[in-house]
């Protein structure tokens, strides 16, 4: 029997249990630890969705590591700039430094592309991408994603940091929408 939860007006059923999440995060953390141990990368977790994944991931990184939190916010300017995104929270100098972007989920890939473009302006040595979840069926971009926790179907999911209209982030499992 699948667990059912209601978030606001929608019904969701269990999809990824805590034990699987822990294995996924451990695997990614081990790979990153091995690959970047001597590179002094700066981990950049994207708010809000990746806060739980990032907190679990960073505790499994086995070298002395620095983490900060960033967000692409809609520019609150005039109406004509309605679609322009502004990078907030980047207080570190990343020039000539490897950054590891920690994302909750890459769907079409449009958000991450905007993030990459913003980070490029600060001349990092390299931008390494790490996402907990990836929807290959929806991805319309062609950049490489260095670390993917798990590839999933196109269904809408919540939990473990991911929200539906602001709610559901505090669920310990990941749930998918029930048709
Ligand atoms: P993209 O730009 O790749 O299409 O979308 C990325 C963003 O959309 C994610 O960072 C996330 O905020 C949101 N998103 C995409 N798919 C889902 C999903 O299944 N559940 C939730 N909660 N958010 C999603
Ligand atoms: Mg997100």
C-alpha cells in the first residue's frame, strides 16, 4: 500500500522513500568527494528547493568544504523587466574557482541555464552541476549535468525540499502526484 498525503488541494503518493534518498545522496557525495577533493570547490545550493538535499549532501562530503546559498529571483523593477532574473546571495569571489551548483530538480533545464549564465559573469574556473532529480523526458537543453542523483518520469513531485505552492517541503519522503 502506498502512503497518501494531501498537500493543499492535491493528492500525492509515495515515490522515493527515505532509505533510497539516503543511498542516492551517499552515492553522489562519494563521487564528488573523490572527484573534487583537491580542488577546493565552493558548493552553491540553490534556494529554496535544494535546502534539504544540500544539507544532507554537504554532511557526506568527506573533505573540508565551503557552502553558500544562492537564488535566482525575479527582478523587481519595471514591468518590462518582468522576465529578467537576478542572482542573489553570491557573496564569495568565485573567479577562477570551481563551483558546484546543488539543485533539487532539473526539468526543462531552463532555470539551470539561467543560473549558469549568471554564474559565468563571475568568471568561475568551472561550473559543476549536481542535481538530486532529473526529468530526461522534459529536458530541452544540451549542457552536461555532472552529477544526477536519480532520473525520474515526468510526474510532478513534492517532498524533501520540493514544494507544491509553497507546501510539502517538510515531507521526509518524495511523493508524486496521483492522477
Ligand atoms: P526547469 O527550469 O528545469 O523546467 O524547472 C526547474 C524548477 O522547476 C525546479 O528548480 C523546481 O523549482 C521546479 N520543478 C520542476 N519540476 C518539478 C516537480 O516535479 N516538483 C516540484 N515541486 N518542482 C518542480
Ligand atoms: Mg528549484
